[in-house]
C-alpha cells in the first residue's frame, strides 16, 4: 500500500512539472485577461456636476482644482447669484451665530469682517468675492435648476436633467460623479415655500411674508405685525423690527433656550485673554484700528482665530446631558434668561424651557429677550386656531387684528431631495419618505453610486462653522474620486451593511445627549421625540478625526475590468518614473 501511494505521488509531481496545462486551475486556462497597457498612476478623464453654488459648492471647486487632474466640471445654481442661504435669506437682523473669523474658509481668510457676528449681506459678499478671486465664473451656470438625476449602470454615469430658469427650456447633461452641495435645509424655488399649516392663512388680506422669502419692499414702520415662530429666524427678526412697529405680537409654540451674547461667554473662557486685546464697540463692531491690526499682524490674527475656534468646539461638552458641564451651563443660561426677561414670571413661564439645554440649536439672540418686555410687544403662547382676512384667532377664541403676518417657521428638514435622484434601488425621495434618512459619514448613500452630498444626515452641525465641515468633507470626497480615477473603478457606493451599522451606533449614542430630549427640533426632523437624524454622534473633532482615513472595506466597487481589480497596475511602469519628477522620493525623510 505504501509503495502504491508513493507511486501515485510521483505521478502527480511529474504531471505538475511536465508543462502541461491540463492540470492547472481552470480559471487560468480560460482567462481572457490582458494587461492594461498603461503605467500605474494613470488618471482617467472624468466629468463632475456640482449642484449649488453656496459655501459647500464653491469650496469643492477649489478642492477639485488642488487635488485632481484630467477632469472637467460644471456648477448648476438655481439662484441668479452665488451664496446659497446667504443670498436667499434677507430678513431684518439676519446674521450668522458663529463668530465671523471662524465662519470662513481656512484658505480664504477675511481680515475685514466688520463685526464679531456677520450679517447675511456681508457673508454673501465674501462668497461673491471668493468666486471672483478664484475665477470660478466660467464653470458656473446661474439660474439653472437641477430637476432630476438618473444613474445609468451600463455607462457608469449620471444622466442629469436641468431647467434653464431664464428660458424655461430643459436639457440633459451627464457626469461620472454627482456632487450635491444643495445645503443642509432644502430650499426650493420661491413659489414652493412651505407655509405653516394654519387654516385660513391665504384669507389674510394684509402683508403675508415668509422669513425665507423676505419682501424687501415691506415696511413695518407704524404697523401692527404678527411674528409666528421663535426659532433662529424669529429670534433675529423680533428685535430688528420691534422699535419701528406700532405693535408686535409674537406667537410662540414652545419655549426655547436663548444663550448670552457669545462675546460675554467667550470672555469668561480660555479665549478671554486674546479677546482683551481685540477692539470693538458696544454693538460688537470691530474698530478700524483693529481691522488694520488683523491685516498687519498675522500672529495675532491666527492666535485670535484658533482661540475662538477652540472654544466653539468645546460647546459639545455641554451637549452631554448628564455631565457637570451641562448642569452648570443650564443654570447659567437660566439665570441669564430670567434677568433678561426682567424677572417677569409670565414671560419666564412662556420662554424658559423644561427640556434640556441644547435639545434645540442654541440661539444667541442679541436683544431678543429684552425686546419682549417693551411696551409695544406682546407674547402669545396660545396656539393659533385659524386666520381671517384681518388677523389671527387663538385657540381660546381671542381675535388679534394685525396689518402684517411674518411666518418665521423654518424650512423642510426631512433631508429629502428637492428633485428625483434615481439610483439602483429607486428614487431617493421615496426611500427617505418611507424610512428615516441614513447616510455614510453624512456624504454618501447606499444604492447611489458616484453620488456625494455635503452635510447630509448626521453631520456635525450642532455646533461650529459649516465652512470648516465643508472643507474637510470636500477633501474626503475628492480623495475617493481620485482613487476611482487611478484604480479603474467605474462605480463606488457605501454598502448597506456599513450604513446600517453606522446608524445603529449613532442611535445608541444619542440618548447620552440633550439632542435626543423631548422637544420639537429639526435635529429630529421636526418631531418632538424619535431618532436624531441631523447630527453626528460625537463632537466636530470626532467627525474630523473619523474622516482622516478612508475605510475601503465599507464600500462596494464596480471595476472597468470586471474580473480583475488589479488591472490598474498596468504595464509594470509607474507614472512616478515617467513624469520627470523625483523618482527617488522614497529616500526623503518625513515631511
């Protein structure tokens, strides 16, 4: 028996070495694979469509220019000008609640911000100037609205339908990668504003205005004005029009946390030392001498910007609802609000919440609380039953006649796209209507290959500047696009399993935060309770750290050579040795 087995082994060895292909694995015999006759590092030509010319859209243009080669792109913007939300929002008092010098791009510092918190007009001017300075106009098509996008699996491209708002004509475009920079909150065309669902709203015969579609010709001086809503828009509108109005009636659905002026809180933080060196007046406007110092003293400027940024980032710690920081902050804000309301118990009951601090986005409403105590202002916490031609009728039956109604009632907060985006599993509008929105790192969606968005579900937008978030996301997304260009990847999409597990982690984390508290909040898609769909499960720094490494294992790929992912290795040569650059870069030390 032993001899027989030895003989069989000898035969197998002989057959294996006789050069015959009959004993080789069948896959090797039948393979039609051929070496791709191009060097490793070859960059495939691609086309990119960017939707929106707000902050995220303009920034990603700059990132493409810095990080990619062999590409073409176009930006479609529905408005007549760039600026996004800062072009559209024009209501009185509209300004950013993040310090000006931190609400800008790191690559485009503005030393000439006029005040500590910038107005909408000034931020829009910054974005317009940025667009001009970077010569972005040639690739920008304003008054062009994207109305549909459809993924073509065969070509590995998006077919995109665009409407020229100037002519009304529709046309088709295509791209390898579709970048949606339409913003956090969906802002449709002016004819589609979402008004509050109050019976009789259209029966009103006076001026009816939405904060998101402000009528610039509207003059409130000497008029009886109702302001519905005490979100961030309402909190800014009320003090801005209070002095001129004959009577201002402020309708609020529920209390809201109003935090002290940021300069006041920052002065008591580690940023206090640098703030003592900064000159501004009582209205928080920088002096001309201070602006000049920012221009001529780069060390001071950088120290100031970094110190403020560090303190803004630290706001995350008061979000952790069981922490000492949250308790201390709640007590401090409560005392501030009581004092600002003049210790009026009726106003205190109506305005100071019982839900956790930070359950809704904190609003630094300068002058808001103080304006509510003025003789021409009345706060109404009773709900509105219906509206007549001359005014509003409360649930208790009171008739309040006014000349104008301002609806500061916010935006669509569902994350549902404005237009159909049809991928492998159907229309994203339908998917996110039937189920809660889920995304990968807030920028990609299962079943939508080569589609990336900015500030999608569960981005770190609860505190800090979206400009910085947009910068980091753009670098992350463009790095993925470059990988596809150089590794023969036709389509890339996050796996459903990865997105589901990230969602599971997110929702397991959220009960630790005030964001999950019982309050009506756009963090929870306008619901009082339920999953937090808008915020990242951690701090901004946590999010930025997470984006430092691309987790390829979370993604699914379609390669141009379907049966060999390594076709991009090419003909054995590298572009690094053929491009006449430093082919011995590996001998250089770190940095």
